[in-house]
C-alpha cells in the first residue's frame, strides 16, 4: 500500500494511519531527505534569480554540475590520476584510473 502522494512543489505527502506513518518514518533515509530538500531550495533560488520555471532551473543546475565535473576530470587527466581509455558511441570519453596509480594502489594494500 503506497501512502504517498506528490505535491505541487515535488515533496511527498503522507496519507494513512498513525501506525503507518510511524512505520514510514522509521524507514526514511534522512540523508536523502535532506539532499532532496536542499535541491528543492536550490531550484527555487535559481528560479527566482534567473526568472525561470523549475524545469529550466533544473536544467541550468545540471548543466553547471556537468561543467564542474568535466573541469575536475580534465584536471585529473592533466595530473595523471585518471586517463582517457576510449570513447563511447556518442563520442564521449571513457575514464579509468591511470596505470601508475593502479600500481601504487596495489602496493598500499600489501
């Protein structure tokens, strides 16, 4: 039995008995919940700052996160931590731990 409904702001509302609510609360992932709340606040802030709807804000946030990730990956390649080992069908690079780091990681385990 699913006791959750989606509200207009994206959060789940619980409907059910007190016992069902207590049982549900006992299984809530607090870290995931906090992450969802923080993301919803971020979306709201972006909507207000850029005068856009939540869908556009979500896309802006994801684009910014992709840019940050790509910048970090480029830095890791430049520093020899990871290497480009090939490309997928879309032409995007595939990364793996650089050979020199694999050896040092094995030595640390010994």
